[in-house]
C-alpha cells in the first residue's frame, strides 16, 4: 500500500481561538514524538478527512510541512470529534522512526464461522475490539484476524494467548483476556434484564433524605 500524503502548516492560533480556524475549514493538529520538538500545526479539513478515512490509527502518513523539504513519517495517535455534529475538532500525530519500535492499538477482526452459532440458543460475543502491539513502523498490521472456527459450544472462548500471530509484532495484552466467546443467548438476555432493573432501583435506594425548601 502506498504511503498516504498530507500537507500541514504552522499554527499560531492556540487555545479556544482555534474555533475560528474550524469555521474556515481548517483543523488544528499537533505533532509530537520521541526526541522531537512538539509542533502546533493546521491542516485543510477536507484533505485531512480523506487521509483519516484511509489511514485510521495504523497506516503510515507522509506529513509535508511548508518550511521543510523532507516529509515526516507519522501515524494518527488520536483525534476528537464533536459528537453532535460529527465535526473534526483536533488530531494528534506521532512521528515515528523506522528503526524504532512503537506501541499502538490494532483492530481485531473476527473471521470464519463458529459451529456453536448453528444453534439459535447461542450467540458470539466480541469482547476485545483492539489489541496493543509493539512493532517497527514498517510492520504495522492493518488489523489482526481471529478465526472463530474453533468455537463449537457455549462458554468456549478464544483468549489472547490462543492467537497465532507472526514474529513481526508482539501483543502486549494480558494473555488471559478473552477476545471472543460463545454465550447462551437466554442467559445474556436475563442478565441484561436484571441490569436494567437494578439500574432503575438504584436511584431510589441511594437518594439521600432532603430537607424541605
């Protein structure tokens, strides 16, 4: 896959005043990394949205700064959106060194068919949606596929220690964490009902006596 490209310029507007940038179609971004000076930057929102749509949190990006001849290699570390409007508010980029390992979250994708699901009484639960991995920037996987074909009955599970991953990266999560499991559907529904009932009763029990106003 070709490396994505993005252009950024220096940003002098900081703090709450950045809302004026957003109104102009400009998104404030921040660049940081191991051993480098942090930079306040800004990007065209349309171009940035296009790159984020392809990069996610795993792809390498060539970030071109207007005052530098050579682009910097970065990954998206974090981004914020206005949950009401969906507007992109801020993006953090992390500059990588191709010879230095980094840690990042990789999406977990369930593949295959669990034999246990041939019975409508069972359901598949995706417990762990990302895994923390450590690897060289050139070896970052786009996702980690987990084959659920071994799940033949209720209460069977696939844990982190069961995953067959290559030598290109190391998984740092607790080996006993459950990635996916098969549960009995009726039990899950009963537990959900109990949780709703407990939540409804909790405020009445916890509410302190109030003095009349």
